[in-house]
C-alpha cells in the first residue's frame, strides 16, 4: 500500500536528513553541514521546498525537460539543494560548487528512489 500525505512527507524528511549526513561524510571538502541539528533543518527545508516549489518549477520547465528527455529535472533538484543552502546559511550548510550540487542531487534522487520503492513494495 502506498503511503501519502504526512507519512510520505515525514519519510522523505527522514531520508533527506540521513542522506545529507552521508553525503557530507563522503564529500567532506565539497559538502558541509555544521551539525546534526542543521542536517535536520536542511532535511525539513528541502522537503518543504520539494513539496511546494518543485512542482511549480517542474511545470514551468516542462518544455526543456521534454527536450532533454528528463535530464533537466536533475538541474531542478540541484537548484533545490542550492536554495536549501541559501535559506540555512553558508556557515551552517553549503555546497562548494554547482557541480557538487548536481552530484549530490543525483545521489539523493537515486537513494530516494531505491528507499521509496523498497517501502512501497514491502
């Protein structure tokens, strides 16, 4: 059974928080989170941005997403990460460059897909 609503939001929030900590651990020089507290805040902000702003951006970028066969959605995910970084503050959470944001977006998208599919089918 597929979970919707608040359970889906909380699940994505928890997954995002864990992924932020994991990516910060693997890419210490390029992806910085000051503490667990800021990873939780970043997970909450990213989940809110993905719930509110991302659908609008996906709709507005539909023509270019279609032309790039969906690859532009990676850029949108990277922009969501950059906006999260801006909202939290550079001293607490930052990504060194946009290339690292793209890599982090790819990792997070892959992991979110795998984890979500696991919980949907089990």
